[in-house]
C-alpha cells in the first residue's frame, strides 16, 4: 500500500505474530470506538490510515529530529482516539 509513501513512516515489510496480534487487537478496539461492529477489516484500516496520512507528525520531524512515527505508534488506541477526534495538527 502506498498510503504513506511520501511520509516519515517506515515501510512495513515484516508482519510477525506479535504484529498480527497488535493489528487484530487494534481492529477489535477500533470497531468499538467508532461504534461499527460490522465494518470490514479493509474498510476500517483504509479509513483510519487515510485519516492519518495528513497528520503533521507523519510528514515533519519533531524539533530535535530524534522521533519518527512507527506503525506500532499508529496502532495505539489513544492515537486512534486523537485521530478520530481530530486533535492532532495537520499538514498545512
């Protein structure tokens, strides 16, 4: 998927068991947060990642250039809530 090809997010190349569990748990938590139990896996992640792709921290490094977002960071429930509530700054 090329959703994040022009961002700081590293390309995801390996999906081992730990990441599979993280993805599955995030999807299940996300369905509850958005209150759509019947949403498909693909529709959920397409919608979520499209909402994430314009976030400022995905494109612009922090002030001291030491932190970059990771796939795992985007799969934190508190990040999903902030994305849904639109509390992260967007790229202008």
